[in-house]
C-alpha cells in the first residue's frame, strides 16, 4: 500500500497518519477469487492536498458524493458500509460477495 501511494501519488509514509487496514473483501469471478484490502489514513495538515496521480485524475470528494461515483463492484459496498457504519468505529471488517451485495462481519483480534 505504501509503495502504491508513493508510485501513484508521489507521497510517502511521512505524509500520512492514522494508517489502518479497515476492510478486506472477497469476490469469486471468472474462476478467480479476488481479494481486496482497503486502507484508510489521514493526510497530514502540512501536505499539499492538490495530489497529482499518474494513474488518472486525483480529486477529493465530499462524503455525500461518494455513493454516486462509478467504482469497482466491492468498492461501492465498502464505501456504503463505511459511510453508514465504519466511519464511527475503529473495527476491521471482512466482506464476502454473494452476487447481490457484500455481507460484512467484524473481524476481531483474539
């Protein structure tokens, strides 16, 4: 994740704080199991918010705009869950796709 952040946005670990893995999703498609990891972090106050990506357009969105965006299958369910539940907790969630939705479960540490 840190390598991708550096490669795609040109910022390193020193530019973020509160980095946390919050969601892991599983989806079976085209004979493959696709597993995605969703990390969340805060951009430090002294970092320029005008990030330029070599992978496309980099833009900030208000929470209210997120659900209307076009995005990969599991991402839309992660965003929906995060906005309704995840942003008010510190939990990690695992989500399995069932063809209609993602079913999320808290993933406790024990």
